[in-house]
C-alpha cells in the first residue's frame, strides 16, 4: 500500500457510513500525508441520512473532500470524478501555464476489508476486473484503468486493517460485519447490539419484531427468538439462530437506516 500510494495523486478512502470513525484506519493519515484526499461515506443506503450529513460536515471541516455513495447500486459513484478534478485543478492550471503536457491524474481506492472497495471499483470501471495475480506463476503488474481522459484509477485497492484499542470500536466493527464476529459469542454480540439500538433507535426493534422494548436487552433477545418461533429440535428456544438472524437482518438494513456513531463535536 505504501509503495502504491507513492504512485498516485489522490487517495479516496472508503468508510462505512454507519460507523464512519470506527471503520477509518488512522494510519492512512500518515501514509497519505502528502496526497489529495477524499472520504467516501459508503453504504449510505444503510445509514441514517441525518447523521450522514453530520459526518459530511465533520470530514469536510477536517479538510477532506466528501462523497456519499451506495456502491451496490452505483448511487453517488459518479461524484468521484468531479471531486478528483476539483482537487487537481490548481496543479493542472500550473502545468498549463508552464506549457507542460498534461498527464492524467491518478487515484487509488483504500479502506478496511468489506467496506465496499471492490464493489465501488467495479462500478467505476463498469465491469469486473480480471485478477491476473490469482493465476499461479503470473506476476500481477499494476494496472491503470482510464476513468476519463484525465483520470486513471489503480485497479487494486489499498487494504487497511481495522485498528482499535477500544472495545467499543471493535464491537461496532463486529455489529456491521466488518470484522469476524467471533470477538464475542454471537448471542452476546446480538444482545450488545440490542442494547445499542434500544438506546439510539427506540422503536426499531419493536416495529420489526413486535416485542416490547420495556425489558432488558437479554429479555428482548429471547422474545425476538420466541416471536419468530426459532426452536431447536428439542423444542427449546434457539438462541444461536436468533443471534444469526438478528445480526443478519441488522446488517441488511431490515431494522431501518441506522448509524451507530456521531461526530464527537456534535455531542458537546
Ligand atoms: P471490499 O472490497 O472493501 O472488501 O468490499 P466488497 O466490495 O467486497 O463489499 C463487501 C460487501 O458489502 C458486499 O456484500 C457488497 O455487496 C456490500 N456493499 C458494498 N458497497 C455497498 C453499499 O454501498 N451498500 C450496500 N448495501 N452494500 C454494499 P456481500 O454480502 O459480501 O456480497 P453480496 O451479497 O452483495 O453479493
């Protein structure tokens, strides 16, 4: 990634719009210190649009260009080109004044696993990129894909690992499926998510599962399983199945458009 960064003018970093801070690897600020920067709030279709607006303002105030996108359908993806152009405007003007030949600007997509990098690249390019490197004995060379005549994209995204010392950040990454959710027992993870939702989005669980939110997260969890009729062969209520289904439905947006964190400044 460090080597590839040296080849580009712009680094466009994807974060998950549901957890923009937890899904952002802070190391990239050092790695891409001298580059033009774009933040793409991806999976905006699953996020709370009011909170997405707060995050847009937040990252803008930190000096980033900001785009919101739903890479799965392609919504917002077209914004990347004008954003890159805008960032490169000064440099292009300078080169023009000196009578220099214009070379296309180069952009790289980066972010933690599962944030949507490949989906976005495929939408930008309009096809699935062939992965030469997957074939034995074939060395993968860097490929530049022309997006427009003055913009090229590096076909391999920069992968950053999620970084967290704080357990709360780890939990949010697990809730959204960004990291392997065996940091906790599935049931425990589901109960912790219920706890968050009861606090942040009251009504969301009741309207999906028809259970009262007056009880503790543990009890709400059991009721969800019972209401759905999740039973083991022995007729017991099936906690593991409940946890799988609940986490899956949350991740798929079935509980509504939900964002689990807001910029710190707005909490003050
Ligand atoms: P990565 O390269 O950063 O590792 O992520 P990738 O593109 O593989 O995307 C990870 C998952 O996130 C995929 O789902 C993908 O469809 C989904 N995704 C990417 N961008 C968006 C978005 O903007 N909105 C929504 N709702 N989903 C998005 P999957 O379950 O692994 O595959 P599939 O079920 O879509 O086939």
